C-alpha cells in the first residue's frame, strides 16, 4: 500500500449556500487540499463557493439539483 499517493475526491450536491451538508463539503475540501489532494465540487453554486476556491478547491457549476438530464447541456 502506497501511503503518499495523492487522491482526487469529487463531491456533488445541489448548491453551496448554507446547511450541514454544505459546511461539511467545504470542511472536507479544506482538509483534502491542505494534505495536497485534489478536491472537486460540482453544484449549482452558492455563497460558499468563494470559500471553497480560496481553500484551493475546484468548483464546477452545474444544475445537479434538477431532475432532468437536460441540465447537462446548460453550461
């Protein structure tokens, strides 16, 4: 087992405005990037995106909270 291997973690959630899941997502992002790993978050955006990016995370805006596959083409 290689202990120094860097990982990439993808977190997907509807938005990054407020709440427990959102706060947890930002905290996991901060922990991962501090350890040198890659953290990617996909959401429709929100107030916490700037904090996520300031902690060296990556954010991709996509309306994943909608229940239609057509949102894949809304970028």
